[in-house]
C-alpha cells in the first residue's frame, strides 16, 4: 500500500521545495507540478519524494487525522506470537 503524505512548503528553490510535516523536514521535488506554482505556505501531497498535487489546509488536516486514527487503531490489535 502506498500513501501520500500531506506536507507544508516552507521554502522553494527552483524545482525543490523544503517541506515540513509533524516536525519532519524533507526536500521534495516539484518536477511533477511544473504547470502549477507552489509557494511557501502551500500544502502539497508528497509521494516518494515528489509533490503530486496541491491541497487545502483542511484537506491536509483531514488526511493527518485519518492517518493518526489508523495508527492508533493499530495499537489495539493484539500481536500474534
């Protein structure tokens, strides 16, 4: 299963954006978004190091709430020996 990670752009240098999510910073390629301007403060969906689409702050927040819920549910499932 592959997941895109919502991240907020903190800076842009050409086709590389510095992005942050939950205290983690990463350099992300903007190559796939050449036709759509990306600026600091924007939220993007990141998949395998590439920004693949812009998203609203609400969409990013909803995705993180869902991811956090899935991670929380995983703790309740008993482990097999």
